[in-house]
């Protein structure tokens, strides 16, 4: 990893006066070992976050000034520091309009790697803690809580500047403060976000059709391989490319031909006049629900493999009841002990 540039400024909120005050350094922070460590930690924390939304800048550039600024920077018309300073001013003016409660450090980090350049904008909190000093006495410590980032966006600069590219924005919005989350997407200039849940459901429908003609054992294995691959790609922050997934199915023996699954997807999309897609940004919850059925109430929590339905687990919609056979031994022992009491 190469850390090309690094910039940081601090945003402080004063709730009693309802004023957001922004303090920014005059230049980028020094590129040293600590900066490299912070960049690595931020990248890893961002990848680990599930529930990210994807999309592109709004077509109305008045709502997405970041887009023309990125182009000017790439064309050498402004420095990276000037780009960050523009964003600081945009951040402050956006705060003055919507007035969310903000307290934290907003980091601008440019990561130049083999795959291209990526701009990260991340809002982090400080946390207080304790440590033993050189005299083995407890002392106070303040540190950046990277693991609990509040808001973050990863922008693929190369893709953003290509006309036909989409979904080059990946945005994480922490739970709990909708006003702050909405403010952040407005600050970024997000257009219509990608509906990853619907796209994943459509993909899983194709998987069902594909495995429907297989023998039961092979179908179960193929579906499990699809789920494992998609979840792993999501954890790595990568898309699911149908060609690569097809090769994986062939390598594990879940499929016979190396490109058989990818060809089925292409033919499926063509026959139904669907948009031609060669990759998927998976919705992790939808993927997991594909092989597991789960639900809970205040008194009951249940989860089981979807392949059990119709065999060891029977659902009767008329009586709204489940009949379960082949109860797991551990559950059986707990039931017997409870009945004895």
C-alpha cells in the first residue's frame, strides 16, 4: 500500500450554542509510519462494515461539487491540499444549513494502489482510556476509535471520472443518528443509490433456477458454494464477478463446466431482456437468508437450514404451525432435563 496524501481536520460541536465550528490544519499531516498505520486500520475497518450503500454522484452538479473538484485535481488544476480545503468549506457550509450534532475528526485520505486511486472521507471519534505509565501508575489516554467509525465513504476516483461507470461510491452510515447520516450523503452528493437487496434477490432467483435441474445433493452443494463465495467477497469489500464465481464452482466440483454458470446468467438475462450485468454487489443479509431461514419474537428464536424445510421441518400454513423431526441431540438433552424439572 502506498499512502500518497493524507489530510485531517477536526470538527467540534457546541450543543449549547448550536454552532458547529471547524478547525483545519494549513497543510497535510506528515506521511510517516503512524499515518501508514492509520490508513491501514481505516481501510480494514471500512471493509469490515456491512450494510454499505453504493451509487454515484448526483447528476445535478450543484448538489455534488466534489465531482468537478475531483476532475480539476486529476487534471492538475488544483493540489490535493486545495481539494481538501474546498471540502472543508463545503462541509462547514453544509453544517450551517442542516445543523446536525457533529463531534469528531474528519479524515481525507488518498490511497494510490495498483487498482487505482481511492479517496476516503471518514468521520472518527476520540475515545478515552487508561494505561500504565513508566512508573506503573494508571494514566489517562485519548485515542482515535477507528473500529467504531461513524461515517465513511470510499470513492474510486478512476471510475468516477469515466462516463459509463457506476457504483463508484461506497458509503457507510452508522446506526442511531439518521439526521447525521442524511447530512453525510447530502455532503457527498449521492444520487440515486443502488438497491443491492433487490439486485441480490434477482441473482439468487437465477441461482435457484440454475440449481433446480441438478440432483439434490449437487444442488445443495452448489448453493452453499455460492453463499460462501458471496459472503467472502463482501467481507473483502469486493464485488462478485460471475465469471470468477463460475470458476470457483467448477474448481470445487459443484459445477461441471468452468464457465457454465456465467453462461447461464448471460442467457437468463438475455432471454428475459434484463440489463446485462457481469457482477454483483451482494447484500450480505439476503445472501445468508438464501440458505438459512430464521426469525424471532420476544419468546422464541429459531434458525435452520433452508434445505430442512419440507423434510425434517414441515410448515402447515392452514394451522400456522411447524412440525420438527430429527431434533438435534443437544436440544433434545436440554428438553429432557427441563421436562424432568
